[in-house]
């Protein structure tokens, strides 16, 4: 089937009927045509811009009109208008775009670089056009750009040549390196290196989640990516619920979110943060002791109804109400401050804050479990939380015979109630009993660091 024939009625194309060879031929042809059509839209919009057509029909600007006519965001529309203006000054780049040799994002990278070239009409010099990853042979560069090119022409031809084999991200890095060479005498910081432009937003949403948004300068961004990199690598068994060391099923975005959470929790646990409200910052959870006890006892937390409860069964200062299940999980390894309340919800006495799992006991846990004890996991001890097998609110003791180290994911798994964990009276180590949908016999499994041990008799 011919591409022109398909484009007359694309919705009528029955893709599954096409042969493999046709698919491999048509997709590159279609991609080329789409680039050409994108270039045509930019050219047409430039005429709308030049002739003030949008203003004649009542729009406040060409971008405003395009956003409404094509149902796109104002940002997208304005970028198209700006690109049309830029291409009008660089005909060689415009011609390559019209021919489909470069795509929209590549052309934007090139035009943005050309707008930064100092002394654009001056003759090109070889050191302005040296490839950052090439062999340094200036003659090879001038074979591409020509010996009589201006600085702008040289940069355009060089980047157009690179765009034949590089995507827009790689090309942007090349353009940035070229800009640094061209502007090495300019002491003004580029936007990418200007820390004063940094922004970061962390906003609680209506659904109870926190939304993050922002951008950082190159140095700060490199530090963040470096910190996230080591913590966001796939870890076999990191998200398993069947006790096996299986492939990490988390998406890259989920791994980065876990890494960021770990960095924040480690910082709060370090005790190095400045004081806020007279104390070191940490997560605060307020919960009724009876509700907490009922939650950790067969999840029966509907039998207690107290007057004066104005914020929900459990709540945090920043995000408000949370579930009792989450409160129970957080309280497994925490500092506890008892607060006596009257019937109207007013504090009448505050007790002494105590650490549930003292440091000496935590070291003993680290020595015994060597990290997350859940079968198939084994995350480092620094990434784990202490879990009370019988919750302290129900009288569970805080000692080795009632504690186990679990990473955040498997701590949540245990609190869901499908898996159970006990400390063996025989060897003093944790043993995990899977749910019936994993093992109908519910045969206990040893902790991850003792995974070569034989199951003990139930």
C-alpha cells in the first residue's frame, strides 16, 4: 500500500493486515512526512505572525490563536511561533527542516544555539567548531562547514550534520558544548548554571498525595541525579511478595521515588537537620492509643468513638488525616510521646518522649538480620525499619524476640496481613509464613540472610 493512499483516509487503514515488510517501509516514510508537515505548520504560522492575521480575528497574539485553533497549550503554541521567527533568519536550517532532514526538537536546539553565537557575521575559526568528542582534525570540520562560512553558518552546518545521526537530547549536549566554546570569554552565567533560577514546589494534593515540581541548575541537578542513581538501581527481590529473588518489577519512576524517599528519611534520621519549632524535624503522627491498639489487633478499629476527635482517627500536621493502618506502620519504629486529652480534645498532660527501639537494640537487630529479613529481599540495614511482631500498643515487648528488620516495601507487606512473621524459639531468628495463594501448605521460610536454612517443623 502506498503512503499517499493511506493518508487520504488514515482511520480506514487496517494495520494488522499489513505485511511485516510493509510496516518496516511505511513507518520511516510516515515519520519523514510528519516532520515535513510539522515544518509546514511552522511556515504557515510564521505567515500568520507576519501578516497579523490572528489579531485581525480578535486573538491577542498568534500563539493565543493557535492554542485555541489546534487545542494545544499556550506554551506549545508560542514555541511554534518563536521557531518560525528564528527560522526566518536561518534559511539553511529552515530548508533542512522543510525537507524532513531534522525534526522539530532538533531544529529548536539548533536555532537556540544560533541565537547565542557572538559576532555571528564574523568569519568562522576552527576553534569555534571543534567537535567535543571528535578527533580534533580541523580539516574534517571545514569539509562540513566550508572555508568561507560565517560563524553562524558554520555552527548551523555543523549541527545539521550531527543531527543526521543524533537525537535531540544528544544534539542538545553537543550544542551546549559548542556554546561554551563560543562564549568562553563571557563571564555571565548561562541559565543552566544559574542557581538563582532554581525552583522547587512540594504541594499537598486534595487526594492526600504530595505533588513535586521544579528545576535545578547544572551543579545541583548533577548532585541530585548522583544521589538518586545508586539508590534507584534495580534490585532483585525488592518488590517481591512470594519470597523469591525475582526481577525488580518497579518502573524507573517508582525506583527514583523510593530513592528520594530514602534520602529524605536518612536525612531526618541523621539528626543533622536544623531545629524547627524547637526540635529536630521528623514525621509527626497523632493517634488515639485505643484506636492504635484496635488497629493492630485484627484490624478491628471501629469499636472506639471518642468525643473531641476533630481531625480524624490519625493525622499528620502537613497532610492531615491518614489511615490507622499507616499510623500503625509508622509507629512500629518511632519516638512515642503520650499526651492525655480531656473529653473535648484538649491536652491536659504530656508524658516523656521515649525511643521505642534504642540504638543498642537496633545494632543488635542489624547484627542478627543483616538487612531486610523478608525472604528474597536483603536490602541493607540502613534502608530498613524495625517492625514489632506484636505491636507495642497491644503489649508487645521491644526486644529481639519481638522485632524484625524490614524495608519499607516489605514492612507494608507484613502490615497488610497476608504474610506473618514469628521469631523461632529454636534458633532465635525470624521465620516468615506465606499466604495460601503462594504456598497452600504455608510452610515457614527463613529470613533472607539465612535463606539456605532448612524449614523448621511448624
